[in-house]
């Protein structure tokens, strides 16, 4: 696996995990009872983006390492995914 491919795997994994982590512990301004004028009531009261990005990075490093190991070990190959026999 090239460095570029590893970076792409990490970036895709990071964003997928980030979109999973974003709604965790979400509290809207309406729930908090303090709606800032000019914003919708469904806007987050406190986004906690830095903490969520750090959590995402930790999870993405582990998952990307696992994906890298699976790809480079040969555990799963194109032949394993060729269920219709058209890749030969």
C-alpha cells in the first residue's frame, strides 16, 4: 500500500467516524433553554468540536491500522470478492 493510499484510507475513515461521533452527547439550544438570537433552536448549545475531533482521531487511527493490516496481510484479496467470477 502506498503512502497516498494509506492517507486516503485514513481520511475516509476519519470522516466516517467523525459523522458517527458528532451527534453523541448533542444538546440543542432549545434543550438548554438558551436560544441565541439569529440561530435556530436546534443549533448545538455547545458543539465540543475539539473533543470530538480528538476522539475521532484516536478511533480512526486504530481502525485505519486495522484496515491497513487487512489489506497488506492478504487476508482479503480481489479473488475473495469475485463472487461472480468475472475478474479473471
